């Protein structure tokens, strides 16, 4: 299932925050993300690795390299996932 991720730039210190929209909402509520932060882009993706890869492309950065080695989904759906990263399966949504 696709999730929505957002990239925000804090103009005060030029930092960039990239996370899923639920986490962004929490950060804003706690004042961890500046009220003056500017939305850079939104990405719909099945996994963190897919989202962060697209974010790197949009930012013009070197390609994102996932953490660890890919492994086959434990539900045997045929997909590869990164258990040392998000552990999210892009096909069946399981998390290991």
C-alpha cells in the first residue's frame, strides 16, 4: 500500500526533513519542524527505500544506497526487501 512522504526545508538553518506524513504531523505539533518550513515535494511510495530513492533524485543527490542486503520477503510473495532498513515489503506490505 502506497504511503505519502514529504520533504520540508527549514529556511532558518537550511536543514531538510523527509518523513511520512504522520511523522511530519507529529513533528509540527511538537514544534520540531518550523512553522516557516517550506514544502519541497510529496512522494507516494510502497516503502521507505522507494520513497527516499525518489527524494534523492528530486534533490539532485547521488543515488540512495539502501542499508544492508536485500532478502526475499518471508511471506514468499516474490519481492525483495531490506530487513536492515525499513523491512517493508513493496508487494504484500509485511514488515520484518
